[in-house]
């Protein structure tokens, strides 16, 4: 609560003390330097100043609730579709129309009600040690629950939003009962108690703490291009596997943006969204973090192309709203810490 009070005070100082200007106010759970570069370019191109408040997405959502109709937020940026779905469930977003969004962004990567849209996407894949795992033995998320993988699976905590959205997708695909069975069996195969971020899971596979990690693709890209030689070297013995290619496809998540319900600068906010979907911005967003652009007009980054084409799950991410709460119950019941 103290953090929320501090953020609220900062927003009054940040947004409320200066005379009105041509601006757009962004509440951002993203932490990427490229955002600041693009916001500066947007200002140079349009004269619209981008004001940014950064915090954890859950903190920002709680703060928007406390601010109510007086919230200065125009846009909510997150690194996970689940948090945009949550913000929508709490009445914090509003719909908007954009022919550019309709043209460029696949339906699965945007809200069915037009309240949020993906900016980049990433696949949640398996990273495996080439000396320990034959990729011919890998197939689906479900198959990782097989006892043959006992003590070999690495994954981060259930409090992580990427895993929450993955579990919601498993419920959508399998039903709650089978998703819970899968979770319980997967937990039995953990190499260790969940800890660290996705980068740490990849490092643990390289160090021999486990054989297979469930991670987002871009973490592999970040390690491959790390300034630290040891991090670059460790990926040499690792492979990437895209699961569920024989059925629904690999789970996809997005980093995206939603239009705030009480946005005081609504039109400027829509302009910024469309700017971030331009070919130039999409290329910078994807290349800087080794992600997939959501725009159909922009090619994948070179390294990402080297990982190969794959079948992606086309489940509309906005449909996960029905499963996110049940996902948390399943984590708790199955001991996924």
C-alpha cells in the first residue's frame, strides 16, 4: 500500500503540476530501453510528449483502480496478455477502433472487444541440453509430465505471469481437471523448487541442474547476444524446441498495450499505439529484444529466423479471462510454488 501511495504522489507531481501540454500518459510495466527511444521519436514526429510512470503491472492496475475516473493514465503497457485481461476484467480499459490494428495484428494477439493490442509476441518453448536430451523425445507440454522426465524440468515460480497465462491456456485446451493432473505430474518432475527468471532456467540447464527448461524465446536471444562471454558460450550446448506442433501449436504470449478507461488524452493514445505498429517501430521493438513482431508486414529478426518456422497456438488471448483465476487455484492445489 505504501508503494501505491508513493506512486500516486509521484503521478500528482509528475502529471499534475505542469500546465497542460500536448501529451500522452503511459503507465508501463515494461523495462526496455527501446521504449524510451521510440517515445522520443514519437515526440519528434508528432509533437506529443510521452510521460511515463514505471512499476510492476499489478501495482499499476491497483493504482488505476484507486485513482478511478481521476486517473491520468492514457495507456497501460504490460509484458503479458494476462495482465491486460485482468485490467479489462476490472473495468480499467476502454475499446477503440483502428483500421491499422485490424489490418496488421492477428485476431489472436488482440482483444476481441478492441481494448488492447499486442506489440510483440514470444513463444513459450523448451530449452534442452543437447548432451542429455534427444529432441526426437520431445513433443508437447503435456508430455513433460511423463515420469521419464523426473527431476529434469526447470521452470520459474507460479507467481510469474508467463506461467499463469500458460496454465490458463492449458485449461482452455484440456479442461480444468486434466490441466490439474498435468500440473501435479509436472511438479513431480521438477529438478528443483522454482526460482529465478527465465534466464536463470536456461543457465541452470547449461550448468546441469536439469535437462529441460520452459522459457520464453527471447531470453535465449538475450543470452546469445550478451555482453558477457560466458553467457554467450553457454547457449552453444542448448537447443530450442517448439512444443505441440502436431496439434494446437506452441503457446504464444504478447507484450501489449491497453487504452485506459478514463484516458484524458484518448486520441493521442491511439496515435501512439498506431505509431508502435508502424514498420519502423515494429522492427526496432522485435530486434531489440529478439521477439516476434505482431505486424504481418515486418520480418522476424535474423536470430529469431534461425530458430525456424513453427505452428503457433491461435487461441485468442482475450479468451483466457475465463481461466486465469482457476489457474491460480490449480497452482496452489498441485504445489507449484
